[in-house]
């Protein structure tokens, strides 16, 4: 199919469903999906809507048929720009543990399996060898579990993902980036105290609450910026640390 493709909802012009057939590829020019993308999945393959130009999924409905089992399915690609960070409606809901991921670097729309073991596999860790949550195969002092939550690379040594602390004002301000999907199988707690013995827990929530400010999709889609603010008060010293449990 060449040229622009518009799939509109009934009443908005052409009522339509894009369905490339039983696991096939539909090539199209710039596409505005306002109707339904009926995406078939079979084994580790899926339909692919291959767009040369711009793709707009912001008003589209995604319906997946078949059983999701693989860690990643690429269901659309585009060459220019995308509008929308996910589909407006996903019906029926995706299998638990899967999410839509718009990768604006690779210019792909994917269905990805979230969770630690899937992440470990995608990052090149080997099951039973170096994929343990407490293992640290790149020897940078950051466990695999924290690499997962903080968006690190478990096989490339580096500490840029570690939380930063600013105690220059009247507050202790603790900032880090969280992989949003890591919330599905991990629990994060910020702990602070004045003597390294007793700690006060602050649960890290899904969205802004209390002393924790969460800015979603920042700095990139799929990650959140998390800021914990604790008043220093009369403490001469205040320590903070992040506790992760899977
Ligand atoms: Ca590490």
C-alpha cells in the first residue's frame, strides 16, 4: 500500500480495521490509525504494520489475537515520527506482564514482556550463570536487581544510574530514574536515618504521594524520575539509601 493511510472510526470517514492477515506484514505510507489494529500473534511472530513516513496511534484501538509468549513482538515500525506513546484503547487487555512499548530510537511499536527475568534475558544475562538478582557480573558494585530498576546495563560497568543526593538546602533530596515496568515485580523503599542504625522507611509509590514526587515518562518513555524530599531538621547528619525487593 502506498501513500497515506487513514483508518478512521465509524462516523469519522472510513470505518476500518487494519488487519494484515494471519501474521503478515502490511506496508503503508504515513498512517493515522483511528480505528482498530487487529494484530495477530503466533508463537514468537506477529503482524507488522510497516510504515514509511509518520505513524499516529494516539486514537487507535489495539486488539491482539493469539497467545503472547515471547519477550518482544514488533507490531509496527515507522521511518519519521510517531504520535502517541501507546494505543488509546487496548481491548481486550494484554496478557498480564505485557505492555506496549514505543521505542522512538529504533522507531518501533512493540509488545514487551516486563519483569526481571525477561529483562535479564534481553540484556544478555545467562540464566543460572550471572542472572541472579544479587549478582554483579560487571563488577560495578550495582546488583542486577538495581541495574534492572534503575535502567542500567548489567554487563557494562558504570555508576551513572546511581541515585543522586542533594543536601545543600534545608532538605535531603534523593533523586533517581526508575524503569516504570519494574514496578510489576519489585518493591522499592527509600530509607533514611541520622546514625546508620535506625532507618525510617518511605515507600516509593506508583505516582506522586507524600514526600515522593514521580514524574512519569521522564527522561524517556518507560522511565520515571523519582524525587524523595526529607527535611533535615536539627539532624547534623542524615543518610539515605534505596532498598529493592523482588
Ligand atoms: Ca552491576
